[in-house]
C-alpha cells in the first residue's frame, strides 16, 4: 500500500483529530512535531497516520509515512496550526529505523572494517546553482532534466558538503541507506538522465521502478523533491570521479536487518553485491 500525503485533504485530518481527542489511542510520544488544537499539543505524525486511515481504511505503520518535520509541512499546507520544535540533542529517530540502521552498520563493520557515519567529502558538494556554466557537465544534464519536469528551479547553498550515510574507509566505499522519501518521480527522472557509462553500486532500473511505484513527495519547500533527487545524483556521479568505489544504495525495506542480520538469503545477496562493488576496478 502506498501512502501519498498529497492525497490527504482537510476533512481527513479533521476526522483524525476528532478520533484522537475522543478515543485517546496509544502511540509513541511525539518529540518535536506537533499539531496545536485548542491550545493543546498533539502528535503531528500520528495525526497524519490517522488521516491516512480515514482516507484508505488502513492504519499505516510509522515507518511507512513521512517523518515528523514533513508531517508538520503537510498539516500546515492544509491550514492547520502545526509546529516543529528542535528535538533534544540526544533524541533518537524512529526506534524501528534506528535499530535497522544500527544493525546494518554493525554488519558492515564486521564485514569490511571501520564505518564512518554522516561522512562528508570536499568534492561531494552542492555546485553553484546561480552559475550553471561551472557545473559538471553530467550533473548539469541531470539538473536540467529534473527542473524541466515541473518547471521548478532548485535552490541550494553553494559548496554545501553533502553527508553520506556510511563510509567504509578501508575500501573507499559510500553506502546510502535509502528511506522511502528518496523514491520520488523526480528521482526516477534523475536516474534516467545518468550517462550510460555511469558506474553505480545498485541496480538503476530497480531504483527507477521503486521511484515510480512509491511516488513519495514533499512540497515544502516546493522544490524539495527536485533538490533531494539532485543531491542523490551528486553523490552517485561525483564519488567515482574522485577515486571512490561506485556508491552502493540499500532500500530500507528490503531486509529487516535488526531481526534478520546476515541470516536470510536476501541479506546474503545484498552483502554479496556489496562485495562485488568493493572488488570493482
């Protein structure tokens, strides 16, 4: 089931709020994203989940819908009073996603040595979007395709270094752990615009297929989908050009790493594919 917040309307949210206030259902407490109703803070993401239940008849799992900050944007767009408060410094993300990421990180470490999280590289950065002539030719072609789809221009801070989920320094490999919000129609367009000889550590056709099936999306700021697709492209295109292995991408839902570890055929297949990329010359 695909839960697309662009299909929600004000009525779905109002019914969700009423249900929440009357039934007081159990849920994980919100840390930073809230909807304000009659001066009371209620959990924004949980309200979005309840709104999807009103829309589809199915209550999505927490990891199947967009995060707290994006939930606030969805509610604000529908004219609700929603706020995002910066969470405490040590606050964790969704516990299921945190466990999954940590389990996957430990498997990477066991297989290939030290793993750096949220690593940055001087060369993997946002180009000067106001001076298109200075942009790498491959990236410019991708950027033009992305922006041309909805006729929306991307904004981004010049020379901002992009974080990479995991970096295996011993084998010079970036591994991206792609959550659902990365699979948008704009991402499909970006991937289809890659040069034919681009070295990738994932199956491009499958990522295009997932992007066209999941159709995630955020509308705040209006260019967010374009920007995310372009930033992912920067990582994919630039990494091999600076002497790193082709970027590996893992879809977060392919394996329940926190439960399955390395024990299933799916997990073994993914680790085998990573090993092939590491040996890539």
